[in-house]
C-alpha cells in the first residue's frame, strides 16, 4: 500500500505520537494511512500492483507474496488438469456462484465462469474434480428450512454447466471426491463420514458410513471448536492421504488448522500423521490467522503445494483469502509445510507459465460482467430480469425498501483500501447508492432519493440530510484501510465531502457470523429504477 510502511513505522517508533506534531506539517493534515485503525505492524509488506492498482502475489522477481487470491475466496478446491489448474471457492449467498478460476503457475489466476446460476441456498465448501473426461462440482448448500448437497457437471470447464442435482445429504457438508482402489467413487464428508457414489457421480449408492475419527489437538489449545470438516483426498504411491480441517473456521486466530491421515485402502484403517497439525497459526501476532481447509496439489515441475484459506491480520472484513504453501515429502511418507507463517516472499513454483492475474473491477456497462464480476445477494429465481444494459447504462429495477431486502449487486475485491465511484440517476420513487455489504443486517454506505441522502451504518439508517442534486448524483466511496468516507458531485469534477464517516473493521464473521466479507455493492430500492454509469474501482 503506498507510503504506509514509512509513516506507520515512524508512528510505531514514536509510540503513537501524532505525526502532525512535526514542524512543517499542518496540524490539520491527515492521510488515509495516518488514520488507519489497524494493521500498522504489517504495513512493511509490499505486494505487486496489477490492474487498477490491485494487489497481486507475483512480485515479478521469481517470488510471490501471499495471498494468491486476495479477498473472500474461502474453502479453495483445486484441480490439476494436465498443465492447467482450476480452482473454485465457497460463494455463500452470492448468485451466480461457484466461480472457477484458471492458472498455469499456481500464482496468477484468471476467471473462467460462474458455474452455478441457480440459487440453492448458502453455498459452502465445494469440491471441483474431473472423472472420465467430465468435470464435476459437489456443493453443500443450505436454506434455513432445507439442507443438502448437490452436484453439477459439464463436459468442458467453460460450461455449459448442468442444473444442480440433489444428492439428498441433509446433515453433512464439505464433500471430498476420491476413486478407491476398487474403482468406485466416494464422497468423504464432515465428521469423518463417507458415502459411495454411483458410477456417473450423480447420485449416492448406499448408506452413510463413519470411517474416520480425526486427530484431536490438546485440550488446552485456544480454538473455536473441534469441527472436523473439509476432507480432501488424494492417492500418492501406496497410500491414500486425507487432509482435514479442525479447530473451527474463525473465532480465535489460533483455532483453524490442517491435519493429515493416510491408509493403504480407501476403506481404512486411517493412520493419523505423527506430525499433526501440519499447519496452524500459533500466535495472533502472525500475518495469517485461522489457516486451514487445505488441498494438496502437484506443481508444474512435480513439486508439491497446499492451497488453503486464512484471515488477514487486522482485516477480518476481507473474508478468508487463498494461500499457497510449499510442501516437502519426508522419508517416512508424510509431508510437511515449508512456508512458515507465509508473511515473506516465497519462490514461484518452477515450470509453470505465468499469465495475467485478476480482472478489472471498473465497469462501463458496455459488456455483460454479470456472473464473472457481479452477483446478486440471495436472489429470487427471476432476479436477473431486474437488470438491463443499453448504451453504457445499467438499468436496475428497484426492489424492497433498503439494502436489507433489495438483493444488492455485489462483487469480491481483495485490497485493504480502495475507492469506488459511480454516476447514479433515479426515478422519483427510487432510492439508490453505493454500499459495502456484509449481509442483510450489516452494511454501510450512502444512498439518495430526489431530495435527501440516506446514510447506512451498522445495517440501519443513521440519517437523512437534504441535498440539492435532484435525481442525478456522482457518489465516491473511499474505504481507506477500514475507515469509510464519501464525496458527492453534480458533474464528477467538483466534489464535496459528505459529513458522515465510519469505521468498519468490525463488519466481519466474528461479530456477525455468516462467513462473509464486506463487499462493494450497488443497490436500488423503492419503486421505479436506478441507472448506473461509469462504475470505477481503484485500489489505494
């Protein structure tokens, strides 16, 4: 992040003495970095900068600095398919979801497709795999009144992907696919359970079985809860290996961890690794918290890695981000992680082919980025009908009364600080604006109707001061390292600071639950429609 390392380091050395006390600097001057509430101890970390100044892992000197996928990319499931790697993540209430990304070096990733376009509830840890030339994603999903796991399939990774098929598994999450030595297909599930699949992989074939009792950490460790989940399986040599997450996904930074077990048969018995846990955050002073939910993957040159997720120290609001950790196989047939706390650069996997990373998050609405960038929050079946594009304008039909019930249009970003800007025009009975959206009960931002602003904070309206812009306004939202403030303009040239700012570091899983991140979003509520032009994103 620009310049924060110098100012933050000096501020730390001064024991918190304000920099404004130095001669030659106005006592009124204050930078975004000076005001940042958290994270100064990590301000020395320097990522490469890509599209729109977004941070990226590839440092351009043969090394990378985690995360490889910044922002909310939890529960990564990775597939090696020849020279290609594909990865997908939990998408929770966002539809389209199950976004699949592609890489040839494990560090630089490009979006391919959103494979799930039907709302089946909150989508948790998926499993992406390939069998018999066909691609599959196994997806646990839940509504309050109905829970199950589903499968979708495609003959090409780009799709078209099938509609979800219900596997009728109401009490389990986190499927992990494997083919046994018997040639049969199996899903391993949370809690050490397993079910056999039919040969086509589209239905279960038999009863649920309990097949594994996971290794348990010492009772005096500070964790969220046992919660064995995320089994990922692979065959190497004479052994099947099972990698499992225990300790709880969030909560204390030292909770989540990676453990391993192995067996010569898919039917067990399973031997726990004597070196468990393979990965664990041992101190809240580390850069990456709650590290877990790992999958082993072979690198382009035959070496090995794990992908797993973790929370960024001081930035819970960014959700769980995807990390890449090099792995070493030991003489006893086990493996160990070599990346340490992942706070320093590591060598890029050898033998791969680097490509561009990420995508532009600005949108002039001349092309359709729905699904690839934009997703609705918990949409109804016909939600997409609310959107039309014409001549560089996104028309959004209004719905509900506020962000809490209007299914905002959101996207994932991975920067600690950024600026959003958009020109918005509304009908007489419409309210629209820019927000940062966690869920229906927790969001922040600024909207307007033809006569008044609407200030959103903590998921409620905090004020409705008048304005003189009428039905058309430019709004700029700045998230300055978790301090949020707004500027407004009639022409997009001359700006006026809005007199309400807020701090949003607490908009996260440990406060609200739900496993989400604080996503940039646009919304339209009330009656009529809102028209959005020239949406711009720039990382600080």
